C-alpha cells in the first residue's frame, strides 16, 4: 500500500500533471471573464474529473513506474554525488585538485548523458542493465577519489613508529610479566596491534589498485562512447559488449575494495591502546 502511495505522489508532482492542473486553472480563469462563475465551473470540474481518473490508473502503469523509478534513482544519485563532492572539498588539501576532480566529474556526466541520448535513438544498442552500469560511472569516479583521500587521511593518522614501539613493549611485558599483570589481555592487545599493522599495509596496497581504477575509468567510458557513436559493424558490437562487461567487472572489484576499505577505516589504534592500559593496571 505504501508503494502505491509513493507512486501516486510521484504522479501528483510530475511535470505533466502539474501542467494539466495549470492548464485547467488557466482555462477556468479565461472562461470566467465572459461567462462568470458558471463558465469557470465547467473547466474546473473537467480538470478535477481528469485528475481523479489519472490518479486512479496512471500510478499503476508499468511505463509510469519505470519513469518514476528512474527519476528517484537520478535524485538519489545527485544527492549522493553532491555529498561526496562536499566531502572531497573538505578532505582535499588543495582546492585546485578538488576543482579538477569536480571538472572531471562534470565531464564524465556530460559524456554519459550524450552517450545515453545517442543510444536511445538506436533501438537495441544498449539494454537497461548496460545503461545503469554506464550511468553509475561519474558517481563511481567520485567514490574512488573519496576513497583515496580517506586512505591518505587514515594513513596520516597512524604512527607506525609508535605502534612498533608499543609492540616491542608488549612483547617485553609478555616475555617477563610483572606481578599481577594480565598476560592474556596483554597478548590480546599485541594481536590487535599486529592486526592493525597488517590492515594498514593492506590498505596501502588497495590504494594502488584504486589509483589505477581512477586513471582507467575515464578511458573505459571514452572507449564505450566511441563504440556507441560508431556502432556500424558486428565486430564493433562485440567490442562494445566486452567493454561494458569489463566496466562491470571493474565496478565489482571497486565495490569489494570499498567494502574492505570501510572496514579498515573503522579500525583505530585508540581502542587498542585503551585495552593495553587496562591490561597493564
């Protein structure tokens, strides 16, 4: 039921419905001059009748729901992109670099819009799944850029020398425990520091993979763009299919990297240090 109400709201707020209501109101105003209220009543009643019928049937139409779903996705993507751009400007040390990222994002968006517009004129060249993959490229680019900044921020917050010194101190305490020391807690603290170092190294390794993705993503989109614009042979069609498949594969790899990156970024040395102090009491 909630789903139906959502689609009904989408229809009421749709440009076509608003145009219909404004046209009915304008007609009523025009008819009121020569005929008075009686003249205005007929266009208003007709508009109300049409609006009621439209609200009953149009929200349930598959074509309208597809349009509404696409509109929601675009709004969600726009909000997500705006949020990521704000974070990039906040995290990026150089405003010039942040503006370059914003310009690349705008260029990718323009390229995607042009590609989709051209593909819509050629029936069957791209299916719905292909279009969704291509539409996500600009947002994916921002996500990768934000991941790089997050990695750099996280790497700067980890003092490897201090952690190594803590590990040496813990090893010494475990090998020769003081009277009343909780060796089990000290061992747990040592393991967490070792895991922190391992996660840090994996995160730095992922950085190289993300850097490569940032460099190749615009080129992959450019390749798809050129193939769509000049899709005149069966060989080009096969190359287009392969290019989109490679784009999807890259997106899946990037999603895995992002998931692991988020996990790594959640791990902070503060909790480990707190446990170490507790074990030493």
